[in-house]
C-alpha cells in the first residue's frame, strides 16, 4: 500500500509540473507561425504584383488600340507592340528587385511567353473601322522560403485587359466650292511665294537692261489654289476609300463659268481650281445658285444612299476678293445691288435647306465682306482673310471641320 501511495504521489507531482511545456508547444507551433508569416508577406507581394501587372496590361491594350487607329498600324504589328510594351514594363519592375540582369531578362521572356494578345477588326461604314483588343497574361511570383514549407514554390497572378478603338468618320458629305476668279484675283498679296520667294526683275539702266532681285509675291489666285489644295487634302485623308466625300466647284467673274460637277473624291476639283485664270468683273449670283441647285438635288442624296447608306452633310464654300458689279451680263449702277440680292436669295434657300455655308472674304472691300457675312450660316462660318496665310488657315479650318475624325478608346 505504501509503495502504491508513493507512485500516486510522484505521478501527481509530474502532472502538476509545467517545466518544459513552452518549449514543446513552441516546437509544435513554430512551423505554423512561419507559414502564417510567409503567407502574409506573400499576400502583400501578390497584390502588388497583380496591380502592377494589371496596369501594364491595361496600358498595353490601350497602346495597341491607339496605334491601330492613329498610326494605321497593322494588326500583327499592334500585337507585337502590346507584347513588347508589357515586356518592357515587367523588365523595369523586376530591375529594381535586386536580381541580376540575366535573371531579369529570363523573367521577362517567361512572362511574355504567357501573354496572349487577340485583336479583332470589324468594318463600319465607309472607312470606319472598329478594333477590339484583348490582352491576357500570367505571371509566376516566387514565394518566400517560409511559405515554401507548404510545398509551393510559386503562385500565379493572372490579368485580362480589354480596349476598344474606333475611327468614326463624321458623316458622309457633299461640298461645293463657289470661287471668285475675277481680274483682281491676279493682284499680288503681301506674302512671298514659299516655293520661290525671290525673282529677277528687269529694268532700264542707261542704254541697257539691268536685272535685280525682288520679292516674288503670291498672287491672290495662286494663294486660292494653295488654300483649296489644303482643304481638299483634309477631305482626302478622311475618305481613303473614296466612298464618303463628294465635291464640286464653280467659278465666276462677270459670269458663271462651266462647273465641275459633284463627284466622288477631290482630284477633279483640284484640277479645276488649278486651271483657273484671273480675269473679268464680279457677279456671284448665278454661280451660287448653281451650287445650291446641284447640292440640294435629290440625286445627291441618292448617290450617297447607294454608296454608303448615309444621309450626307452638305456644305457650300463661298469665296470672293471683291464686290458684285455685274448682273446678267450687264454693268450699270444697279448691277451690284441686283447681284447681291440674287445671291442673298440663294444663300437664304441654302440655309433653309440645312446646308452649311462657309464664306471667306479674301482681302475684300466692305461691300464684299457684308455680302459674305450675310450668307454665312452664322458668325463662326464667316472668315475675313487679309493675307494668303489667313486664307490658307480659313480653308484648312473648313476642311478639318467637315472631315473631322474622332477616336474613342474604351477600357
């Protein structure tokens, strides 16, 4: 009995003794603590990696979309651009991680091999195109040694970015130019010809002919041809398929000259304007009436419907450097007033029909400015150009407004 009592007493003392328990429990809990700490660190790293990867893929998708619509880049080149963009972004990110150059290059190569860029092109009306860019990628993030206790060496971070880009031509359009080719258009402007700023001028010196170098000024008609070319270039760039833009032109001096009819593209108008001489007096009435009649005809709407399915926006560009002083082949005290009245009537009809009328008074007298100011759709459609540079700027503005392209990038 005594022996059993001692055994029980020693057993009770052993159970009550807590010495060494902390060490045992610590040994058991340490791996769990280390893994938990490793997971916490890796969770932060993975979130940072995903944010960086998402930003990079978003930027790559938008860069490819922008290049497709703004630089006319091919789909193959746009895909390569997106991949290289991502590769550069990840290279820069890893370069600050303490890795060697070779390790950084290897990671960048592995990363791009896990990147897929898909681009779809959907045609629209005329030269309108829609692009859908889809960039998906995966990045293997190395786990720290504490987390690797679980047996996982890396964790994958995946992202996907989408971008949509569209080139949207404003509307199909018809534009008719009404241009002054009267005698005063042969006068010089105050602007030197940029192609040949000087010329040789002869003069009599004693009994012989001498020569001197003088400024070679642009004539008004030459300035008009340059400005018209600029305007037509805007239209051409907006309609590379020649399926949205129709143009025509008519010139006038004492009478209306044979016009070049409305047709697809711009080259026929450029040829017409480049051949204009400067001669005669001024009567704009018949020329403007012709432009209004042709551009408002039902056949013009039908031409667009059959070609591009759109209802065109219509424009008349009316330019003069003088004032009306002829009417119906006659010149008397009432001729200018009669021509102005007839021209204004056609301008009223054009505005009522919804035709946008741009007017440009080129170094014109007050009477000419007054007529063109009246005919313009509103104040923003009227320009008073006092030199060749201002004339070109006015025509360029009109071309840009008529043919404006918009780009929409949506992520």
